[in-house]
C-alpha cells in the first residue's frame, strides 16, 4: 500500500509444497492536484501549518489558518502532536486577514470533526466548495455566513444548525 509493507502473491513449490511470499515495500502517496488526492489509495493530503488548541484529552480543534497559505484547506484527522481533530473553533478562519479570506476557495472537513464553531468561516468571500463528512454533528451560528458558497450537502448525522449558519 502507500504507507505499509505488503506481500506479493505467493509461489508454491510443486515438489515440496513450500510457499514463499515476496515483500513489497510501501510506495508512498502519489498526490494529484485536485484536493491533493492520492492516485493509489484515495487519501487526501492534509493541509500543513494550521493552528490548533488542545482539549487536554487527546483531542483538539482548529483555531485558525496559522502559517497555511493554500486556497484549498484539508482539515487533518490528527494534529502534528497526535491529537484527534474533533472541531473547528469559533471564528477560526474569519479572523484570518481579509486577503486570505477572499483567497480561500475549498474546504474538506474529515469524519473526525464533530462540530464547526460559530463564525468559523464568516466572511470567506471566495469560498465556493465545502465537503462535510458523516462525523459532523453541529454547525454553529453564522458558521458559513457572508461567503461565496452556492450549495452544500449537509450530512444526515448533523443534529443542530445554528442561527444564520448560511445567511448571505
């Protein structure tokens, strides 16, 4: 596979029935441009440089853009220190410089994320495409207000959507 050693089909000796396997080394991901999707396994490459805050229990949430400059954000399943990413905090991306908020085009939110805080993507005028996954349970007030979204698919597991979550 891309990240683990594998085994090639075995060969059995016709004289003694001894079988051998040939080890296949992991080959690494082969990312292609659209969402930095691996051509081999389908994994999406997570954005680097995002800022996180730990919850102190092995989980964390995104607090902002950090040093990331990409126009397409893929929220990772785990932070750099190994905490599981379960949320996007209040004002996480709306506090970014105006030039960046207009530059942000796409966001991929993995199944580990359970909530999107209030005003998380408020004012991200360039935002056109958001992919939400089944782990999401809550979308905060004005989370996607005042941006360029034309449509979005809300997963069936979402239990609450705050006021004005998609206004303007």
